[in-house]
C-alpha cells in the first residue's frame, strides 16, 4: 500500500494530466467536426489521434493508477481485462495513424500530380488501423484475470495478466512482439518517410532564384508542416521509450536481482508515456493558425 505522501504525489501528477487531456482533445474533435473547411484527410487522421487519446485517458489512466496504488482490485473481471487492452489498442491506433499521416504527406509532397487520398480511403484506413489494434491487443484482454493473492495475514484480489504455461515464454514473446509491432516498426517507418521528405524539400532550395514567390511560400509552408509532424513523432517516441524499455529489461535482462518490478518506477514511466495524450493535439492543432482561427 502506498503512503499518504506517495498517494498525494501520484494524484497531483495524474489529475492535471487527465483534465488537460480531456479538455484539449475534446476541443480538437469539436473544432474539426464542426467546421467543414477543416475536414481534410490529415485532420481526419488527427481527429483519430484525439479519439484514441480520449479513450486512453478515460479507460486506462484512472484504473491503472488505482491498480498500482491499492491492495485490492474492486472493479471486477471486465474492467480488469479492459485496462491493459485499451492501453495497447490506443497506442497501436496512435502509432499506426502517425504512419498513415506520414504516408499521406509523402504522397502529397513527393507526388503532387497524383490524386489525393479520398475521405473514403481515409475512413477505410482508420477502420483497418483500429481492427489491427484490437486484434493485436487481444492477448492483454484474454489473459487478464482477477486472481486471489495470499499474503501472510490476509488474502486479496489483484488484477494481473496470467499467461498460459510456459508462462515465462508466453510473456516474453508477447512483450517483445508488442514492442516491435507497436513501437519500433511504425515509428521507424514514420522516421524513414519524414527523413526522405525533409531531404527532398531542403534540397529544393538549391533551385533558388528560378522558383517563383508563390512556389517559395508554398515550399516554406510544407517545411513548417513537416517540422511539426517530426516534432510529434519525436515527442511520442521519447515519452513511450522508458516504459517500453522497463518492460523489455524486466523480461529479458539476465540479472533478475537487478531488474525487479517496482510500482513507483512503473508509475513514473507510465505518467511520462501518458503525457503524450496532451502533446499530440497541442503540436498538431494548436500550432496551426487555421485551427486557432476556427477555435476563436
């Protein structure tokens, strides 16, 4: 059980995060849904990011904090299964959507003569993203159970992930697969795409005087857009890296005495990862003049 001081610190850390996330993401969804001029394919993907952040804020953060700060789990089997399931589905949706945005930007900037992605294609892409996230997160829902844990003086109910036998092998396989599919592959793909776009855009400055003013202004606008998207990917990857490394080291480091489960360390890394639910909408939308004008 956490001490009163530890509980106070945890509440002071998470409460503003939850309120800020809900406020910002609901405002983003409202503005983008309400104004027809803002309904571009990129903003459609941005709205999907905000929706996944809202789900993460409402259905994971409160229950995850309670699970790691109290002795007994009182919310039953359904909520127990949903907690880690929603976390992983939301992260899959976020990283896959970032990759989709990168591909869409690549098509627009590098192949300007090709037709742009339609809303129909974008909608199908989002459905596929959520279906993939749900399917790949199913182990965290299936294997999450409310189990009775016996202590010296009393028994208590805890929400845990109980993998089949051989339990250690299953756990390592699922953790490593999740890390690669959820974090490494989509962010690596996104990084490669943006690196290629940045190289091409900056190399076009060599044309110099032969470009007309309107073309120069358009090129600068695209560069600002790419800078913003790169910042989003960097912030997301930095926020989620410690929590992912925590799980990897906990399961694969050969010295089991050096890396043992620690609730305070986990909550610190979890809090850092959850700050991404505020960074995404701030960088994507609040830095755009068009969004600020529509908000006013």
